[in-house]
């Protein structure tokens, strides 16, 4: 029977450790497996006698040390320290450390240690007998035989949402929405559509608990689910003396909140996964103007919430008292929107694919360090090699970034773009950049000249053995899987693999990674810079002008858009053949692949404001089929108004169509001053912390937020008036049109007008002069 793991855990029963794996079977039933397993870690065999003396002094009989054929990165023989229960591992590790005995792989989570040893990631084949069900699942297997398998499940997902009074002191309703449930649990009396009514909050909460356990979802989701809905539900459970048990065991659920913008809060529901759909959108790289449910629903589904605005709380209070059916409809709609967003965007299926690749449970797939650990440790085990334990390193040197070439500003005809396909993973494969292959400086200096000559040297003088390391092997396998996924047109699998591969560089550059090394991370980026510069040089040797280069891209001026395809394909072949030969000097095979990606019929590379230098990471281009590509300009930046975007797009359309822009600029400014563009003047800015926390500086969006009279956190919308920034909903003053002309239109216009030896101020001055003379 095939099963998919949604929640790995463990327990201690009668002094024995047991790994518990919960999930969904291929027949649709939920399951739990129970397997006896002993925790362990490693020490060097040379430290075995000291360790045995320590254990003897401790008078322990539950810990044994066994010799093995495993070795560490320094080729030293290792011994296995086997314990009874997981909590003994950090305790013994600390004692060993105090006696100068180094512990290896002593930090790996117990359940993941078991999965790594079994070769299991997310899918597994279960062979064994079921026992009497002691959990809240359909089937329980005791000590079954578990083997890895590829299995994509149909998981049960339920979306929930709550409505409360203004003080969050009482829950009025909880909605549940899934494939099989569409209902609201409502505190009140009456006969309402899609609702079940309760006299007391306690009865409502007990029914909610019953519904979750009965439906038995694998995934519970919602919008801002953990920080708001679940925290209030947990509090109300406590106030009503109800055990907070919503998982698949009798263990109470827990919540860990965080104020960090970069770390999500977590909910631990034993046997299930709790995933905030808002967070899932972010980690799945889905860009929105903001991450409000209303914005996401409008953008993705084309419809929104039934009640919107900053006065929702007051309206909800009124509906509860006067029109409860409308509140029920609103509550159910919110959970429905979240469910449909998850379904339509496929973000949960993408998460499942990432879990299958790395072995991380669904709510941890974005843990890139743990993901690399999971993949890398499996390969080490096959080679009988032991990794060091992880510890937080001090970052004593900055990691060098990708190469960004100084651009050549101008308006061009016929620009082609050449991209290195997955540059950093390609560099890792080509030059064998890998923790196991890495030769640190102190070891390098002890080698003979002959031994040193056999190593691969990176541009930053880091050195690597020339026998394939583990990271290149992992990338090769992922690459092959991605090629298969592309042939099958499996976009989800392809995207999951791409995300995983591209995360490896960042992991090596993270001080909390067990394989952290500035030398290794910089070897990748230095090779990237070196290759980018060399590629530009080789292209210029062919007689073409390179106007810009950015990390993995080269922009080439061919001067005539009709020749773009021909030149692009020729350069692609030429550069790839060059690298095939170049890499032979390293006695390696080149996996570097430059692709002719696209061409632009018209292309704008702007100047840095107030300078003659070309800008970086900012450009716009028009393809042969009339599509506009804009990168880094105000049009795609969230901190600029819709006015600036409309103006910039108009300018680009005129420039690329070779139309004069003077009249367009004058007319646009005239319409602005007449108030015809007022709907485009709104600034939108996210506030990450309480308004009262801004003490040293007061930026415009904070000034606007303070005029609302509350400690606003979230998105603030405001206008610039003659009395400064004012929030949209409280705008008593006249709009300061000159601010928008000077701060929004002028910078955009001058970045383009300078190529025609014109200035925005001159055009506007002429307009003012004409207007003045018209009154004579």
C-alpha cells in the first residue's frame, strides 16, 4: 500500500523510541505507521576509549558504542554511539564536548534521521499488518516494512475562517470549506442557510473540534490563519475549558508565534499539517501588490470578499446583531476564497512536489538548509561518510554577489539577450564545487606541488578535488528529473526542481548550514563573474557590442532587429563550443549552457538619475510581436503611483513607435493639473511594525498613518496634499499636484528625454509660458 507522509514525529513508549509517520494512503484512507528506532550519532574511533570511560563514569547501560566502516570528511574512522531515547543525544553531546570529544551528525531530527536511513522522502510503500487503532486515523501499522516510492497523493484540505467581536473576546462564527464541507458554525438562534446554530460559544467550539476530527483533513489552511484565527480559537478553547486537540492524537496542539517578517509562525497539530495560504503564496514566489485576501482573490479569482474596507469590524458587529445571514455568507465566502485560491494556483501541489524532492514535510519545504541536509546526508550515507554536526558560524566575510556590468545607456534597435541556463547549478556541476570535494587552505598548503596541480582552482583561489562530489551528483539527478518533467509538460514538477536547485548556493552561504563556507560560496559567484566577463569578451571579439551584463545574462547590440535571430543562434553555438573546449583544461566536462533567449526590436537602457552613467537592473524593450518587457523601472515598482506607471508606459510607447513625445508630456501634465488623473495619485506602502515604533525618522507613509489615529500595521494608502501626506479615507486638503509633477513625472521623463537633448522642465516651462500669454 502506497502512502504519502504529511507529518513525521516520534514518541517514547515504555522507555523505547518509536517513529510515527502520518499521512494519506492511495485508497484515500488516513494512516499512521509506528516503527521502533534507536537514536544515534557518531564520534571518531580515536575518541572511543575516552567516550567509553565517560559512559562508565555515568554508570549508564542504555548507551553503546560500535565500530563501523564509516569515515568522516578527513578520512578518519568513525564509531556509532547508540542511545535509547532522542533527548539523551544533546545531553551526551554536551558532556562529550566538555571532554574534547567531537560529535558528528548529532543535530539531525530523530524522525528525519529515520527517513534518511530508510531512503524515504515523502512517498513510501507500506508492507505490514494493521493493529487496533489508537490514533484518530483510518489505519495504524505497527513496525511495517517501509520502502521509498514515488507517489502523488490526493490530500484532504479544509479552509477555515472565524468572525469575532471587535475585542476578539468571543467567536461568533467559524466557517469550514472543502470539497465535502461548506458550512458555518454560528453562535445564535435561527434558521440560516449553510449554517448550524449554537446557544453557547462552548457548544460551537466543541462542534468545530468534532468536525475537524470527523473530516480528518491532512491540511488545514486559511488566510493569516496561525497568527489570528488559530490563536483566538486556542484562547477560546482555554476559556471554555476545552482541550485544544485538533490533530490525529490525544496530544494538545501548540502554536509558536513570531514577530519576524522573514520567519513564519508555526502551528503543531500532531498528524496534520497547518499551512497559512498567505505564507504559501509568498514561498511559492507568487507576486501580488499586497498579501491581503481581497487583493489575492481579486487578482487570482476575479472576485473578492463580501465586506471590505477599514470599517469591516463595525459592519461585522452590525451584521451579527441585525443581519446574521449576511455575516454567515461573508464568513463562508472568506474560507471559500482561500480554498479556491489554493486550488487554482496549484500552490499546494507545488508544495507536494517540493516535499517529494527533498523529504521535507509540507510546512517545511521552504527550509532550504534542511532540504539540502536531507538530500546530501542520504548521499553521504551511501558512500559511508559522516558529516559534521551543524553549529552557527560567525560570518567573517561577505559573500560576493553576481557580476553586474556597467551598462551603456541609450535607445537601441536590435538587442539580443543571451542567458546562462541555471548558471550557479551549472557552475557547481562543471567545476565540482562541493563540501566533500572542498580542500580548505590549511590542507591545501600541506599538499605537494604535484597534488596541488590536480585540484580545481576557482578565481577566488578556493580548491576542489577533481573526483565528482555529492552536490554535483544531486544537481545532475535533479536536472535529469527536470528535463523529464519538461518533456511531460509537468510545470509543477519542473518549477519545484528549479526552486530546489537554485537554493543550494544560498545554503552554502548561510552560517547556520553545516557545510557553510565563504570560500565555497564565493567560488560559485567568482566563477559566475569570470564567465560573464569572458563571455562578453568573446562576443566582442566577434565584432558585436555588449551593452550590459547581469549575473547570468548578456545584452548584445546587433544594430538591426532583422538579424537578431540569426546572430543570437550563431553566438549561442559559438560560446557553448568555446566553453566545451575551455573546461577541458580543468579535465572536466562543461555543463555551462548559454541560450539565445529573446530579442528586442526596440530597447531602452536608461541613465542613473543625475548622471551620464548607465543604470543597472533597469531597462525596457519591445519585442517583434509588440510585447513590452520592463525590468526595474518605476512601472514595476510598488512604491510608485499608478500615475507614474501610466506616464512611463505612454513615454515608452511613443519612443518605441518613433513618435514625438513633447505633446504627450504636455497634455499629460495638463490633465493632471485639471484633476482628471486623481484616481492614479494614491501611494501604497506596507507598514511592518507599529506606527508608534517610528521615533528616529517619520517617512511620508507613517505621517499619513498617524493621521488615522491608530497604531496602523499593514498597507496604508495615502495622497500628498498641500498639507503633506494624508490617508486616503481622511483627505480634507487639496491635492499637491506640483509634488506629483516634480517627484513622479519629472524623474521618469528626464531619464528618456535626455536621449533627445530635451528636459522635462523646459517642456513644462513652455507650457506655463503659453498658458500665461493666453490671458493677455
